[in-house]
């Protein structure tokens, strides 16, 4: 799988850990930065990753900021994006099973690196359950269409 990954300064250390894990798991990745601990604005990096996934230039995305909240807000502005903030394992699993999440968001100041790696492994390997959840995702797409037409 091709993964778009990005963070702000608060997620940089965790991004580095996760990139090593993605390599170990045999995934390809595109690193959209940031590359230094200097303070940056999370929307600049969230935009790049969400755009890559939204336009099918990457299969899925991973975003990290301090809490994960800012990156989630940014990513969910994009069409076809279902970004899920998962700072524990149950949400990581359910975000794939029920929501077919295509961007995983983590809080670099909330989750330890070992748990973060477990979250990524779970999220990468859990399939979408489809069934009754498909209809719900279709409803989300319809809302997106309605809102896009209005503006
Ligand atoms: C940066 O200090 C912090 O605000 C950012 O990483 C993130 O937590 C925003 O939601």
C-alpha cells in the first residue's frame, strides 16, 4: 500500500517511528514533512496528505500533530476523506471496520510510541466490514455532494 504521511513539529518524532514501521511492514510511503523540530502550522501538512489521498495519489494517509485534533479537522475538509483520530486501539479497529477510514490521525503528545505502532498495525490490517456500513458511508457522500453544490 502507498501511504501519504505528514506531521507538524509536535508529531515529528512519532512520524519518524511510524515510517520505520511502514518500511518493516513492506509499505511504500510519501513523506510530506515536516522535517525539522521548528514550529510549523499543522494545516500546511494536513492539506498535503489529505489532498494526496483525496485525489487517489496515495491509498491511505497518516497524520500526526500534538493532539491529532487539528489534523483531523483539516483532513475532513477534503472530499472522499474519512479521517479518524485514534489514540487507542479500539477506535483504530472500529474506524476501519465500520467507517472505512482512509486517514489515521494520531496525537503525538498523547500516545506513546509503542502504542502508536500498535495502533498503526491494527489500522493497516483491519478490513472494512461493508454490509450495513456501506449505506452509511453513501449517506456521508451524499451530504458531501449536497454541501459542495451549494457553495
Ligand atoms: C501545536 O502546538 C499544536 O497545536 C498542534 O500540534 C495540534 O495539537 C493541533 O491540533
